[in-house]
C-alpha cells in the first residue's frame, strides 16, 4: 500500500519550458526504474505551447502562434499555458497493478475527485478523451486533458486541468481531435481558484487514486 509520505510532491513556482520538463521527466523515469530516486508527482505550469501526441493529425494544428513539441505520450494535440495546472505523474506500476487501462481510469477519477472539491461535477466519457463538465449554459465542455506514456512500467506525463488559462489559445488546435465541443475552465465556470488551491485538492483526493492502482 502506498504511503503519500513515500512519494515526492513538487510544485514548481515558475513556468517550465516543455523541453526542460521532458528532459527532467525522462531522467527521473530512469532513476525511478533503477530505484535511485523516489517516485514523483510534479505540478507545474508551462509557457504557451502546443504538444503533439503519438496519434496527432497535422491537420488539427490550426495555428503556428506558439511552438509545437512532439511528445511520446498518447493522444493528439494539446495546449499548455499559464493558468493551467499540469501534473506529471511518475510512478512505478511494477510495484502496483501493472495495468495501463486501470492506471488511466484511476488518473481520470483523481482529477474528477479534485474538481469535485470545487463543486464541479466532472466526468469521463467513453470514447471521448479528457475530463468533461457542463457550462452554466448547459453545454458539455472539456476542462481537463489526460495523456500518459509508460516506459519500463514507469509512468510519465499525466494530466492538465484548466484553472484560469486564456481559452482563446485553444483555438490554434482541435483539442484532442474533438471539434464539436468547447473548452472551459474553473474561471469560466465562475469559480475563483489558484493553481495552489487545485494542488491542495489533488493532495486531499490522492489516497483514493493510490488505492485504485495499488495491488
């Protein structure tokens, strides 16, 4: 059983470039596999950028306003930027359930439970990537993205949740290949919260996440 005290939690206090974050993740992934460093939950914020997952379609990149980075995670195009909480989750699944589908579902549930701390009824929808909720106008909208990579059963990447980003920046892509639904944020839902407020909600709801992935 996982004890939260065994997991390193780190929230960066400045924006981290995507190449720097990717390099750090890859190094940490190898160190976790070799048991040289503890597992890590890394909470951070990127400058404006787009990432292209392993299933990305170049036709879904609509703008070159921000740099685009190829990434080894699953999924398609995603935007990252200020006001969005990115969580990179680096855990050794060989110590837990070596089950990729279970890990993804547990990660989705963790984000959903954290959002419930702000009275947001979020959900995952079968066949539609991401975390979804209803806007005040009653329309379904995407508030979070999920994308992972697993190397030697150590996880990388994770989730991104819109706290108060510039939603206009999402117009440069078709987020995760889904064009018929908008993107939303806690701010647009009328909820005032900081990135650190969301971090606290993640930590509060983390025990259920680890319970779901432990053996």
